[in-house]
C-alpha cells in the first residue's frame, strides 16, 4: 500500500466516523466532509489525532479532485449530490461504509443480510439472540445502528456477521455478498430518495448480488412483490408463510410454527404478538436452521424476546391510558401494522418530514382511531387526509405538543401510539432520538389525582 492514497469520506455520522478510522488505520490519507457543523467533539478529536482532515459547514468546490482513490458516501446522501456527480466526471468510484468493510472481512466469515420494507430490525435481533443462545460466535451490525467498519478488528474466521441492510446502503455496493439473505416484505417507501418504486425494489434485490446455488435466500411466500422480484435470482430459495403450508421453510399450521415437518412452538408461547411479528420469527427460524441451531435455543428466545426499542415499544400507562412508541414506523405500511395491533380506542400521533407520499392507504386501518394528532412538516396534508375520510384531527407544530394533546384527548382504556408514517428529519436527527423524546414527553405527563 503506497503512502499517497487518499479517500474522501462524504458525511460524518456514525458510519463516516467508523469508515474514516478504519481507512486511517489502513494507511490512507483521509478527508471527511460534512455540511453539518454540529458533530461529536470527542470523535472529531480522535479522527484528527489519526491525521484525518475534517471539513465542516459546506462542500467547497475545490475540495474534491482527481487525487482521490475513492469516495465513501454516507448512505443517506443522494447519488445526485454535487460531489458524487463530480466523482463520476473524474472516474472516482463511490462506495459506502458497508462495501468498504466487506473488503476487509475475513474470508471464512458467514454473512447474513436482512432487508425489506418492514421487520428488518426485529428479524435480525431475533436471529442474533437465537445464535447467541446456541453459543455461536456472532456479531450484530449494520443499519440497526452499529457500523460494520467498527467490527473489522474483532472478526475472525468462522464468525457470523448478522446485519440489517437498508436500500440506501445497497445503492453503493458492488462486491458485497452475503451467504444468507432475507427479504422480509416489500411496499412503497423512500420514493423521495429513489424516485420510483421500481428503483427502490431493485435496490433491495441487490441483497442477493453474486449469489449462487450455494447461497440461501429466505423469502416471504405471502408477498407477491417479493416473489416477483426474486423470480430470477440464483440463490437456493427457502420460504416463510403465515397462510400456506410450506415444505421449504416455516409455516403456521393450527396455531403452531413449523419448520418443514417439525413443530417448533405454539403461537401463544411466542412473546411478541401480531402477524407481522410471527413472520419475523419465522424468517429468523429459517435462517438459524440453516446454521444448524436446535429447537431448544429457538424456543427459549421466542418465549422471552419482548421486541425492539422504538418498534411497538410499550412506554407507560397513565390513568389507564397505554402509551406506545413506534417511532421506527417511517412509512405507511409500518403504521398500518401498528394500527392492526390494537382493538382499543386509539389516538394516533402522525407526522414528521413531508416526503409528499399519500396517507390514503391508512383509511382502512382507522376503525379504532378516535383522533389523529398531526404534527411537524406534514401536518397540513395529514389534516386534509383526516378530513377527507371523516376522522377527527388536531394539528400542532411539535411532537411534544402532540403528546400533550393526545393525552388530554384520551379517556381511560385508550391507546396513544406514536406511529408517524414519516421520517423524523424535520425535527429530529433520527427515529431513535424522536422515540426517546416521545418517551421523555410521556414521562412528564401528569396523572390525574383521584
């Protein structure tokens, strides 16, 4: 490796920070650029101590030139960014942190990748917990919040890397390849980023890149979009289904989850409830069975796993009003799933970044919704949607105001759920901060004195 190789890291955040550290430790000259001046000071000091140049507050015209070997781009940055367009003109490859990490993976590692519109985080977390219970050497990473580059120094032959892979990450991968890939489901999402549903789906399809018959695809047999998209992939296909008896994977039969002909567990023993969570559990079972895990480890985890933070997370009960944090629901399908989980009278907190998507597909899921509290950038369009379908709606500016209005408008026996169907970026850096803020707002609500 020569000493004059240079890499341009576009976008700091967690992935840019870890990518820059890895590159510097591999002998590269690194420049990190981010328009946002509000960065973690300790991380910046660490990067600077490694000789990394950091440029914040904008994208200077002369910063990117033909001396760079590649650009490592934050997944959230558009491929239409001026630096990416400039890189094309200069024939500089553009990759992301996932692809970079893959270059340094040990050859003997097993890689499990999970993607899909919904259910990714729950599915990979169940897989991870089952594999840990089975005493496998396994690492959880990826879009769940743990950059892949941060694990390079820990990984060794025969380890298992289980990773959540987003469509944004799949935009800039080329050599990245899994041994087992899961596609949980498909529905319209992130159209503002990709431009069309077809492009979005084809990004998801890249989770099967470079697969041969020796690689495994775990697919949702009940999702026609999934089946159509994967019709021509080379992988050996296995399935999970809540509605069909499936001899190539997992099925629900007479209230039990089966793997092939083997009865695994009764649905009433699975701690996480709801048809979507049973699908996530079946996908996880199908993956772990490919790795030789016995039923005892699977059953133990499914009986005790209570879900993932910010995904239908129970927060608190105040005056017999239940509060749930579903901040991860950044699209319509996720919010549909959340609403289908309750039969109690419901107050729905809806709003956030206005991506221009229609809310009309929620109309058939509002049977128990007594009030929508709209907030944030999308509040006016949400109010129009509610009026169109005859649902009461109150519009406010902030999530904090929305939480208070929801509480004031609820009665005993109600459910208040934050399931925004929008991204968080109009008011919060990410959905985790939004969810944590909601929980903080709930904790400050004053219960009525009896």
